[in-house]
């Protein structure tokens, strides 16, 4: 579903690359955590998937298509296949819950009938039935994030990107959000979630991709937030992930010489 | 559905930015009024040219008692000299340029003078022998005035040859100057309008950046995102253009048609209907101004 092929992203030609020759593949229907400290390249990764930025080198494939080859007027169509959730919810404060979710359908020209049918369904999926007419400021943080998730998935995208969706929420609320994301994932949507919430990662036991300074230092299935394999030395650190692809580790080794 | 959505967005945008929208309307109104005024002035000049150039003639004034030119040193024109001039007029060399010609005696001149200044007390103090007699020549091509001038100005008994068109040229040059000034002010105001529209769109885009950000994320097309902003500017500009057209029509109707045209019946003035011809041009210009400036602004401030 998402494939990075030796992708490098450089914002500032003098500084360190934000992403340094990254190669990885996330399959259809997979749930993957993207972990790492601030500045490790998580957000850059998500921006490249959305074609908000261009890769400096290498190729990014989304749903089998090289995003560099998507002409600018077809980018909106591509983005309809990707839902996005942010740490700060990004709801429209003067619209009701229903209107916020419906907005995502209106702007791509869905008919009123389909909107009236689909929105309550999606709100039920995220656990917000009966709150259609509330305003965002009347909701708790967790509920607001559920609205944002509902908006992200209402057009049934194949991919859901979540950038620190629990960053503003307490642990209990976060767990509720994770259940929603898990449910969406079980309905067949590929979910990529950037986070540094170790409790959540540990409780979910999903694939974990760890970034540090723009390189993948770990890629494990059913993993914890911190590596289960003890780190021996910094030189070996990059080779310890069992799921790091051959190309990726070779490049990282090269990059560290 | 999408149309309804775009219309709703325009409505909320106009409401949220009301004071800016009003200023856009006023600036386009003033600038387009000047553009239209320049256009109407030009129409008026063309109209007058067509009207007067048919009537205006070259006048060959003959010597009278009051003439002071050296050609008239011998005193007033004699009958013999008059005949000589008449035959010169009908000679083949001159005739090809002349459409028609007639003789205006001193008595005729006094009659015309009295008609022209009917309301002025000067009429009572003028007598026929103070006014020169003349040949009035209507030329096939008024531009060839110089030929008449060269042929007649040194003929005995001729005081002076006057191209009356030149008197009108002065008037036209004043009117041309006025329309140049109007165009200059219009250009300045158009620049103001463009900048103001750009600023308005920028503000509008900024105040709605949440919405547009979300629209972008859920894959709204460029048109759906940008159209409300462009149309916002276009609607304001069109309202301004309609106001400008209305103003020009009112001026043409009540000032020119009902006032000037009544006072100066022998002059051709533009009609209110002709002012209506300017309206579509102004509206088109308003749409173009707003459309282009908002598209340029959006390219810079609204990434899609």
C-alpha cells in the first residue's frame, strides 16, 4: 500500500537530511506504528505519503503509484484515498459534529442523500452516536478526536495516517481512540500512526518502525515501543531490526561510514 | 450539491469580510466610472466630429472697411475681384476639391450673427458693414484645406482664409485632454482596485485557512477550494461595475440628454442609450480585474 524506495528528503542542503535513504513497505490492511523522538523524520514520512513534499531522491509509492508521477491536478483524487488525523483535531469550530464530518463529503461533491446516510454510520463506528448536533467545544478532547477520525474515514480511504492522534489526550481516553483506530484497521484500512506514546505501542503489539535522525533503526512485527533486543553498540544498532530490508541496512551502513 | 456548497462558501466569505468587500465595491465603482467617463468623452468627440465636419467649411473672408491685412490695403473688395475669385473657385484645378460653395454677403453675415448671438446685447451695436462678406466652401476632403489656403490667400480682395475645423480642433483637444486625465485617474484607481482585491482575497484565504486545509486533506479539487475566493472578488467587482454603469447612465440621461442637449440644440450629444453600450465593457473589465488578481493572489497564498 505504501512503499518507500531509497527515499531521501533534504530540507536544508547544509543540514542533515530529514530522511536518509529510507526503504520500507507497508502492506494493505497493516497497522504500523512510526516511533522516534521529535525530529526523527516521522512527520516528513507522512508528508511524503500525502505528496505535501517531494522526495529529494528515491521514489514513494502509494497504492502502487509513484507519487512523483501524479500530476498536480490529480493530487486531490489521490488524497481522497488517504485519511489524516492530527494531534490538534483540526475541527471547524462553528460547525456541528455532523456538519464537520459531512464537510469532507460535501467538498468532494457527494450527494445530500449519501451524506445523510453515511455520516451517522461513521459516527456510530467511532462511538459518537447521539452527538451529531453538538458543537466541537461542547465535546471532550477524546470525543473531538473521534470526530476527526470520523471525518478522516468517512470517504472510505484505503489508508489512514495519524500524526500523534493521542498526543493531547490522557491515557484512558487514548486507549479508547486506539480501539477506534483498531476497528477501522480491522475493516481493511491500512493505518500508519506516528507516536511517541510508549504505553499505547506496548499495549497494541503491532508493527513498529523506529526512526532516528532520518534512518530506520528498527522495524519489528508485534513489537514494543523500545527494542526487545538489547543494544550492544551504536555501530551495530542499525542492523538489529529483524525486519529491516537488505537494501535499507546496506544504505544505512553506507551512510554511517 | 457542489454548486450549493460553493455558493454557501461565497456567502459566508462575503459576510465575514464585509468591510473589505464594501471597499472593493467602492474602489472598482470609482475606477470603472472614470474608465467609462473617458469612453463616453471619446464617443462624444467622435459624434461631434461627424456632425460638425459635415457642416464646417473653409471660409474665404473678403476685404471690408475694417480689414487690416496687407492684401486689403486697396480697400474693400470690388465686384471685379469677387468675380475673379468666383471663377477661380470654378476652375478645374480647385473644383475637384470643392463639394459646394456659396457666397455670404455682409447682410447674410449680419443675419447669421444675429441668430447666433440672439440673447446677447452685442447684436444691437453691430451693423452689416462691420462684418466681412465671405465665400463658404464645403470641401470634398476637409484635410485638403491647405490647397484652398494657398490658392486664395494672396488673391486680391481676400482678407484671410480660415479653416473653421481648426476652431473645433481646439475644443476637441480640450476634450481629449480631459479623457486622458480620466484614463490616468482610472488607471491609478484600477491599480488600487487590483491591490485591494488581492488583499481582500488574502485576508479571506487566511481567515478560512482551517477550512481550506481540511478541504485539501480530504481531496477537494482545486476548483472547489479556489472558486469561492475568486467568485467573492468577482462578485464585488461586478457590483462596482454595475454601480459605475448606472452612474454613467444617470449622468448621460439627466445631465447630458435632459440638460446640455436642451440648451445647445445645434450640437450633437451622446444619448443615454450610448452610455448603456459602455456597461457591458465595464462589467467585463471588472470581472477580468477581479478574476486575474484573485487567481494570482491565490496561487501565492492558497496552496492546493
